[in-house]
């Protein structure tokens, strides 16, 4: 690989909190929830717009290889590799597999690590942040992108920035866990804290070296799984026994919280990880009553709600702050406040052997 930056799209999530649109066999990243393209396609397109970016490496669940290739083909994109995971082991092993694959021919590109299910509304601001991060990564830094907070969110981890660095960005002072409401208010007022986006930029060799120091089991296990991988029609399938034996951990916990070379680049770009239905309500266009409506829906006396109709007319009367989502085989009605609990419904459906937990009608 001769490209300066290799985008690495991590697509291992199941998106249970966005049921019934998101299902195990067709999770949220492969659905068009924000634009005409799926979130996976939007991520691939955003990565392709970065200066110096080459063909992406996609790391995904083995069950999703076909849909990854199909959606890339729909947008005229060809990956340099599709790495298929036989089991989920979190982001650190996934990024390790990509780093090993990207450097297999002796190259040592920068890796731009992007979750497939994030929304970034301002692509220009994203590209500017990546350009700053590229300079830092060229200098040997392991870069994370910190979302400039606009409210005291308790659902994200935070990054405390330290001293400013030449060329932009800041040293990472420390990572902090998801705060309670009072602590989040304090972080917002402080001005030095950013939400942890889960997006990274670093040189392949630099990441592998940090794994060697701080999480050698992840490096060794992933290397074994990649060394014994076999080619399939959808991509390169990691060896199941070796990969299942690899420790599961995130990039943050395995590397970023331990390295002395961390850097954070602030990002204000209309970012959301679309973790649950209220996140889609937050980034959607809303009417004067604060309602976001997708599809054929009629609302009367409704405020602050997200209503999505995929296959028929949906009417909502006299409800505030609710989420109503209709698909051909299921309907969800919940308060926005309790929308995170949708995953409990999915667990109950799965325990009962209901197909609606895993696949859409006709899927």
C-alpha cells in the first residue's frame, strides 16, 4: 500500500437500541437512517474525501461480509481488504487486524479508524480535523478526535486535554469514564473536556508497538488469527479459534489510556454515534413543535417526538416526547426518556425465539 492514509471502517456493531429498524443480521450501519445512503456508505464516502486517503479496509462481522461488499459496490467503491471477524472482540483487535493487513507488504501508512455507524454532518470540518491529526500522527502521536460538547452529556466518556501541540491539537491529559450529571456540568463549564468519539488516527507501526507494550495478548492473538485466515467470497475470514482466544478490549482501554504519545484534536462537525432513537431526533430537522417525522405520518397535538413510518401511514395523537417507529413487521412505541431500554425488548424477543429480533420481514 502506497497510500498515505488508509481508512479503516470498523463495522462490528449490532445496534439493538435502534430496533426495529436495526436487526442483528442487518444492523443500523447498513440502514439509511439519516440520508439516502446508509451510515456505512456515508462513512466510506467521508473517508474517501480525506486528502491522501486510499482504498479502505473494512473490518466486520463475518455475517455482514456480503452486505459490506454490496453497499460499497453500490457507491462505486472498492476496498483494499474486507476482514471478516468470526466473533466480536471489540475495537482493539479489529484495529490490530487492519494494521497488520495494511503493513503486510512492508508499507506503514497512517490508519484512520472510523466506526461505521457514526454520523458527521459537517464533512469539511471533519477533513480539517483529520489534516491536523495527520501532522500529529506523522510526528509519532496516536491521535483521537474529541467532540466539543454542547451539553452535559452523561452517556459518553470524556477526554481531558493537556498542553497544546505544534501544528494543532493537544496532548491527552487523561481519559475519564462516563460522568454523572453534576460532573458532566462541571466538565462542560471547564472547557477542556471533550466527548470521546472513538475515532483515531495513527501510524500502523505505532499502534502495533503500543499493543506490544500494553496489550501483547491482543497483538499475538490477532496475528495468529490473521496468519491462519482463509479467503472467502466476501473477504478474508480470520481463524475462529485464534480470534476467539484473543482478549477483547477497546482501543481506548488497551492503548490510549496507557500511551504517553496520545493527542486529541477537537472536532465540531455535527457528530453523533446514533446510539439510540433520541440521538436521531437530536440531529434531525424538526418542525415548530419539535417533531422529527420520517415517512408517511400524521401528527395531531404532538410535541418533541420522533416518528418514523417505513411501510404504511402512522397517526399519532396527543403524545409528547415519544418515539414511534413502524416497519413492515414490527412497531415500537416508547418515551424518548426510556428509549435506551429497547435493547431489553430485543433480549426478550431473542429469548422467545422470535425472528423479529434478528432479521427484518423477508430477510
